[in-house]
């Protein structure tokens, strides 16, 4: 099943297109400097190449900060899983109409081969380009520490890196046209929205989790031992609890008087045997010390083998 999904955020798109334009301009001015053809003029190309180099460096700093703050750096963690299938797809399968071996999601935007290549660019090719570019730039100053014999080698490494980046750009642009529609990947990077394959079961679970979290009824899930595994915001509000950390992992008796606890224990024992209950009225002891009343449902949660492993339900405040 395909679903139109917001997958590329605004800064991500800004960074992508800005980086593409700066790299293209750096290549254009750099090749004029290195190979001597006439376009902007040798002096202009040097000046503009240097300015673009600083702009590229500033963009890298902001991009690194954004990746770590948002956690997007995890997208580049390399994996060998399905990498053989991915290479085979690009070499052979793509020309035979074979299905893509991996599926893009908002949490997994890159296939295994892309992860390897993008990581290589970020930790090897681009740092080398930045280092050699600045080394070459500051060699021109009279008090530079760089030796004359290192100038030619630095220029050659920098130019080779530029060819590597250009090869990547060409391959990257080509591969963007290999989707169901030739322009869908480009449009996705312009708008942020892309039609991607989704797993119906994962989609259902995600929808249920969102529904539970936004519910006005308090949701709880506890282990077969009676320890809280999860609660939603409505539950926290009803119990006057500031944070989940104050309740998760603790036994449900923490918010019950002895009499209420013993009453619920009878229901819990039956639920662990497979029964369900709705509209059970009981008291709760809130974190502010007040005792309030609510009605709750208590239901078993089964594993794949049909064994009850957890208990879940909702509570509704019935105080007037």
C-alpha cells in the first residue's frame, strides 16, 4: 500500500538544494581555475570560488548541528543487510522491472547502498575537499606554513575530489529518475511529500498509538506482574502525575488504598486467565494525595502463542 507521506522537512530541503547549488558553482569556478578555460575570468573565478567555499563550510556547520539535534544522523548508520540485493537491483533488476528490495520510510530514508555512499561523502570526500580547499587558499598568503612542494599535490587531491563529487551528482540525478515516475523524487525534495510504501500492520499500530495518546480517556498498560508499562497523557492528568518516569516500572498498587488494591487484584487474576471487564468502579489515590473515583476497563493482551502477557484498559473520571 502506498501513502503520501511528509518525509523531507523544510531545513532538509533547504540544505539539500543549497548544497547542490554551492557544489555546482564550486565545480564550475574550480575547473576554470584548474584547466584555464574562460568563463568568469581567472581572477573572478578565484574570488568567487573562495566565497563559495566559505558558504559551503558555513552550510556544513549548520547541517551537522541540525543532524545531531534532530537525530537524523541515525539515517547514515551503515548496514550490510540487503546491500547485495540493492547492488543487484541497480545493476540488473532496475532494467527488468524488478521490485525494489528495500522500502523508504520517514525513519529509514536511505537504502543500504545510499547509507554507505552518503556516509563516505560526509566523513571522507567532503572533509578532504574542505581541508585541501582551505590549505590551498591560505597557501597564497606570504606567511603560510605550507611548503611549495605540497602545492601541486594539494591541488590534485582537491581536483580529484571535485571529480568524485561530480560523479556522485550525475549518478544521484540519474537514480532520482528511476522511481515509478521520473520526477517523483525531485518533487519530493521540493515539497517534502512523497508517495512511499507502507506496511498496513505498522500503519494500523501507528494510528492506534496516536489515537490512544490523544484520547481524553486515561490509557494504561501493565505487565502480568502488575507493573506499569505505559500510560497516556490523560491518565497522567487524572492521577496528577507530572511525568511518566514517576510511574513506569512501578506496581499499580502505588496509587491504591489497601481495600481498593485487594478489590482490583480479584479482577486482575481473572483477566490473566482471559476474561475482560468494563465499567469497574474504583478509587485512585492521586499524586497530590487526593482520592478520586473512576470507572475502568480491564482487558488481556495476548502474545502470538495465545498467552496473556499484559493487561491494558482505559479509565474515565466519574467525579462530579
